[in-house]
C-alpha cells in the first residue's frame, strides 16, 4: 500500500519541517511557559498535521480505585470526520495489566522500557486488530513519556488512510517532543507542591506564633521562648550558653557563620535583618533530615553600639525542600533542552541571548553561560549574525511565528552545515497597549542540522529510480528490508525489445540509445504505477516483480495491468516515431505467477534483490515464446486464474480481454506443458520489420538501403 508521504522530495521535507515547527512550539510554550495543559491541544494539532496522520493522542498511566495500572486518554486531536477519544468513556481507565494481574501487558511493558512501537494493521491479530479496525487505523506509532525517570504515558499517532512507516529522523524529533512534555509535567508537579507548601506554611503561621528570642550583646545574655527551643531542639540551660549553642547550630545559607553575619550587621549599622540558615545537629549535618530556619528581627543601638537584638525564628524546612525540588526539576528541564540535538535559544528584545543550549554552544564554540548578553554577531560575526538579528526583529515586530527557512552555516571546526531554522515570539509579559494580548518579551529559536537529511533526500531520490515509491521508506529505514532469504508467491514480468541487435547495427549509437532510454522510461513508469519493483535491467529489456516485499491477492492483476500499459505505451510512441522518421520498436512481454525464492545477494559494498526459481524461468520462456508468435504479451494460464481470483469480476474481464488461448506449450527446461494465452497486439506492431524499424531511407540518420536481391 502506498504511503501518503514517501519521505522523499519536497512533500517529505515539508512534513519534516512542520514537525520541527511543532517542536519549536513545544520548546517555547510547553517547555518554558505557564501550565502545560493550556497549550497541549495546540501542540497535538501541530504534530498531527505535520506528521500527516489522522489522530494524535496523549495517554496518561495511573492507578484505578484498587491500585491496578490503567491508562486514560487525556488529550487528543483528530482530523475532520473522526470522533475524539478523550471524551469517550471507553478510553478512560483502560486496564493495562497482563493475564496474571501481576504485571503490565506486552505493549505497556515495552513502552515502560522506553521502546518506540510501530505497528501496521496487517501485523495485528486478536484484540489488537479489533481495536485497529474499530478506530479505522492502518498504522500506529507510540512514543513513551517519562517523568523523573518513571513511565508516565505516551504520545500515539494513528494513520487511518494507509499503512506506513516513520523515518528515524522523524521519530527522533517526536521523542524530543515527548521529552519536553515529560519535563513540563515534572515542573508542574514541583510548582504544585511548592504552592501547597506555601499554603500549609501560611495556615501554620495563623495557628501558632514564631519562636521569639532576644539577645543582649554587651552582656552576652539571651532569652529564647519555649517554641524557639522546640524548633531548635535545645535542652534547658543558661540563656548565654543557649545562644552560643544557637550560633554553632545555625549556618547561614550564603556561607560563613552566625557570629560573622551579626558582626557584619553591626559594622554596617543595619536596623533590621533576615537570614536563612541550615540547622546543624550537635554531631554535624543531619544528612537525609535537613532542616532550614529563617531568622528575622531588629537591632537597637546606643552610642553607636548594638545594645539589643530582638527577633523571631521560623522553621521553613517543608517550603525549602519543595523549593529545592523545584530547582532540581528546573535543572532537569534545562538538561532536557541541553540534550536535544538541535539548536535552541531565547533572546531578549535587543536580540541578546538569555539562554543558549549546550548543543548550540558546541557548534558556536562558546560556553552557553558566556553567551548570555551577547548577540549572534558578537559570537559568529556579522555575515551570519546580522541576518539572525533581522529575523529576530521581524518576529518581535509581527508578534507571530516565522516558518522554517533553510540557512547555510560553517561551524567552529570549519564544517559546512545546513540549518532549518524557525523563530517564534516569547509571550508572557504584561498585556500590550490595547490590553488584549500578551506582550512579546523575546524570541525563541529552534534550528535542526539537516545536512544529513539533505544527503538522505538525495540518496532516496536515487533509490526511487530503481524501487517503487511505496518501498523507498522501507528499504531506506531497514537494515534488511526484505528479511532473510525466503520463499513466497509473486508475479514476474519480463519485457524485451525484439530485433534490437539488428537495429543497433543499422542506426547510429545516439539514435539507438534514445530509443532504449525511452523504452526504459515507459517501462519504469508502468511498473511503479502498478505497484511493482524493477528487479533488474537486462540491456534492451528488464525484469519486474509484483508482491515484494509482501504478497497480496492483487499481485497477478497488477502485473497484467503493467504488461498492457507497457504494450500500449510502446504502440503510442512507435506512432510518433514513425512520423518523426525514427526507428520503432516491438516489445515482447511474458508474465507468470507462482512460488519463488527472494533474498539479497552481494557484499557490504553493493547488494541486489535476487529473485530465482521456476516461476522466473517460466516468465522468461513466455517472453521468448511471444517473439515467435508475433504477439505482444504471453501469460500463463496460472496467471489468468490468479487474476480472476484476485481482482473483481469486471476488472478481471477487462484485463484478460483480447487474450487468445494456445495449446499447452512445452517450454525449454520444463518437463510439463504450460497453459498459455497470447495477446496479439495491434496490426501496427506486427508490421515492424525484424530489423526493428519501418524502412525510411530519406531520414538523414538512416544508412542507405542495401540493393535488392537479384531475381531469376
């Protein structure tokens, strides 16, 4: 089945660029701004349209009321005509445990291990096939999402039009989108925990007083309330000794000790103070049970000297732990951005860097932190940097994303690169003057190195000259697309120009080659248009197979349709070649269907698809037989029966129309006779001489006609 997007040419690049645009949106909105749920619907829509699929889903794995693993569709996008899944109760709390009830079922287990799943309808059975058919799905891709190293859910991509595959580059970009979603979920969790901690802290402050304390520096005495003692875990003792113990236990977060902090306050004549400290146990820091305290208060002076320090003390351990966790997750999100093999940066309204990821730093030859505050021109020079600034200013002025554009660049090592670069506005400031939209605070840039992609495009274009477009993705993506050598049923077609040797003797080489190229062009077009594979060229002919790499009931019909199309094409171009006084050609075609052996032969330098067996021999002999009959196409009775069984009655009648049965034929190399049908071809074809042309001595390239034979 032909893929809607074969991954080569402008259509493939357009879809890939659109996926990069969706990635830029994810990095700019999902990964950095506001609640991720606000923009996830737009991201799924962009991914769906970019990947040319019918539906994109976001499933979350969670537990049901009995603590068993289930998954629910939280968000989805579907093309017009398809019902959404997120509102369907059938796709909520779907069980994902195995038959034993003690583990995950196969697909969920594989996702939890980080595996990317690609499944086609033809590869499914049982319950999985029922689900595919219920949703009208032909192909499905799922990319797992992890949050803090734990399996959280997955992104699903359904193609409801055709069976297809996804290239490694497309999958890599979709993995990046999944990683950005995972990082955004982790950040949202940390922010939620921080809000809850602050709320609990406010409630606690309403229900109880802070610990109060007072210190007399000249006398060296101190007073600590009971609550203050409980917070610090101090035992009863002299107030002076207790304050000395307090100084030993509280370590300011900014470094130094408490005595040094107050000494600095006194020297600067501060009237108030606030310091955050970590509480240290008498025997040293309590790893795993860290506590934080905040001290606030006022300092009273007399004659320029501190006379009394009065303050409060509060335990902020819960809030501090949550804050540190948020910082850790922000750092994790930054690590995700740094790990992306793409250039990601954020600039301010003056086109100065606010953020540069590690990948860009390596390409530009600069520490990302050192780039903060600089412009592109400062780092890579005006030739490239000035144009980057112009693009930034265009985005700032328009307030709209800029589509991907191709830009050439030479990195710090002198390596030429090609970038696909997209820019989008960074929103989130105060509303603009009209009060209707968020102000643009900066520019987000995402660029992917597509140097390898362009090389792959060139290779795919070359590959598509020999392999049917439907097989280009399969052959390019797989290490062994046709699998190990195996036997399967397929149809085989041989086509050859009759009398080519004599034609080559009588006409100049450039005329002969022009005819040969035209014949090969028509042959390739006929094969590819009917879903076949050009197995090999044989000088003035070729061999094609139908049913590779997977056979189907329509293979015989496709092969016969190709034969008739090629025969008609040759008759057509013969007509205008006669008018142009150029050599004409007669084609002989043989077609058979049956079991054959298929596999890849060759070395690691060059590999060919080898198709061998009796079916191949019979097709070749039929092509030789049709030469002697003066017909155009010879098919076996087995092929005629396969056509009748594999396609509709009307189509079979049309394809077999005009074929005349011959008595069983004994073909060279076979002991049993073969039933054969012959398609005679139009009279114009039969009129072509054995030399491959109608004699036209007045043509400037034609050699003189030989003198007539003497008569008796």
